[in-house]
């Protein structure tokens, strides 16, 4: 990636964060978590990449809520972020819960795939 590409990517990330920001947001992560609910798939993908790149565990607490309560596309995006960002017991708990109980087969499948980071992919297949 060239320096210009990096600058363009950062500019695009900032535009997404600004687009979904709320007055009470205290940092860019909060705006990016809101963007996981976006109808626009490109905005969601940018938010996922940026949340993973920022690697801020503070954002994880909001993502835990979203992975249970968000729209289907937001839950899918949240699973992707959690799988990349967190490899702890709380994330394991949420991913197992989603893989067993989510109303969407696509979200259950994504959570089951994400559990491979914990080396227990068969947990949800038993």
C-alpha cells in the first residue's frame, strides 16, 4: 500500500466514522461501532477493518452488546471484529452463545467459524 493509498484509506475511514457519529460519542471507536449497523455494506466493511486495526478493547464492550442485539448484518460484522480483536474468555462466552442461539443461521455459522481461534471448533457441532 502506497502512502497515498494509506492517506485515502484513512480519509475514507474518518468519513465513515463522522457519518455514524452521535453527539455523546467520545472517540472514533464508538462511531465505528455504530457503523456496524449501517445498511451500506462498504461502510460496514470499513468499520470492521478500522476497529480491528485500532485494536481497542474498550470498543469490545459495545460490540458484545451489538453481537446479541444488533441487526443481522451488524451481528455478522460484530462476530468478525470479536474474532480478530479479542481472544479471551468473555469473547469465547459471547461467541459460543451466538453460535448456539442466534436466530440467523449465517450468524451462527460465522460465530462457529470464529471459535476456531480458540482451537475448539467442534464445541458447537456436538
